[in-house]
C-alpha cells in the first residue's frame, strides 16, 4: 500500500442514509471491504479513518475516490480522475 496515495474504491460517491446523532467512520485509504466505511485495513499505513457525525437523518454522499477536498463527503473530485 502506498502511504501517500489512497486507493480509488470507486469513481463515484456512495449514497448512504445516515441517522441523526450517529457517528460514521469513513475509510480514507480505499482498502476497506466495507466501503465507504473503515474496516481497519489502513493499519500500518499513514491513513486514518475520518469521523462523520450526522446532525440529522438524511441521505449523504460519501467520497468513493478518496480524493475529495471535502472528505469524507464527495466534492466531485472523481470527475477529474
């Protein structure tokens, strides 16, 4: 695993229905088998998961390409890859 460049899990966002008041841990390395969430695959690398705390219940779009400047949410960066 390259410690500086994340693996692209997919070139589109993951639409997830989140529950208000709950925290979600987004995979930053791209290696998780439980995308878009962390399963510990980053251990031993420079990557760490990022917490997303849902204020309200809604559908949110988690970054799938792992290159979003607005991580953990998608900002459209996958369109430039």
